């Protein structure tokens, strides 16, 4: 079974700083997909960024980018120029591409301080 | 433009009571999922469905039942609620192809407390 590990339960940075959230995973598959979801206090799950394992290029979405290291099974999220609205729980998730859903990490609570 | 709608948003049950959570999606998605979220545990898959009339067990199915009688609806039932089922429940849906090939959409969650 696949596992996803987020080793930072909570992080706090100052507004405008850059922050990196860590995620490692375990799988025997060669093709798979990785995701970062944001969950603000409203509880809504919001897709931040996704990465296909067969793509070597790291995904980017505006201020959000990933560092995907397939051999190391690492998938970190970098948030540049952090904003107060980035305060949220962030979940790393894995999919083998099939129908059986996502495997989530336990989450990192990110706090952006003014 | 509703997306995925969960009913109810909040509920308090007494131990032993039963209830059904409703998930409705208006995007004609084939796949639907039920997750539970507990503090420090992330989201864990309870049951899922790949089409009308089909269901399958996820990681934590015990104590729950599901039904998918209509493509747009996915029901999660608790026959005899227990305090261990106190959690936030999320429904999600996606087109055929699963999470890898298409974006999945989540409902707003249902906070259930069993006393």
C-alpha cells in the first residue's frame, strides 16, 4: 500500500517570506500522480498543484511550485512571497491513477504571520 | 454551478442512532468518494463508487454503508453511530479516469459529532 508522509505538523513564517513544505511517499508504481491540496479554515479542499510522475519538469502555478525528486520519492511544495491568505492546512496526496481515490498525508498547518 | 453538495453540513447524533449523509454532484461524474478527516490523520477513504449501482470499500469502511442508486448521488449511512465516528466527512467526485487524468471536486464537508 502506498503511504504519504508529511513530517512537519506545523510551520510559521512571516508574510512575504518563502516557505517549503515537505512530503515523501512510498510506492512501487512507476506511473502515478501527486497533489498538494489547501484546506483553509472554511474547510473547503482546494487543489493547489499537481504533478505527473512521468514528467520530469516540476509543476508551477503562480507563487506555488514543487520540487519533485522521483528517485528520492520526495515532493515538496514551495510557496513564494507568502500571503496571509496562504494560512491553511496543506495536504500532500498520491494517486496511482486508478479509481480508488487519493492517499493523503497527515497535513501541515501553515501559519503566515503579518 | 453547484459542483458537489453535501447534506447536512452539521449534525449531532446520540450513540446508537442512525443517519444518512447525502452527496450530490451536477457534473455528470462517474466516480464518487467518501472520506473522513480526523485531527492529525489527514483524509482517509471510506468507500467509493465507479458508477451507478457499484460501490467498493476503501481504507476505513467498518461501520459505514453506501449506495449509488443514481449517478449524481452517493449516500453514506451510519446504522448505529459510535463516538469513534465523530469526524468531518467529505464527498468528492471526478470523471472516469480517476484522480490522475482529471481534476476531482470536493464538497464542503459535514461535521458529525456522536455523543
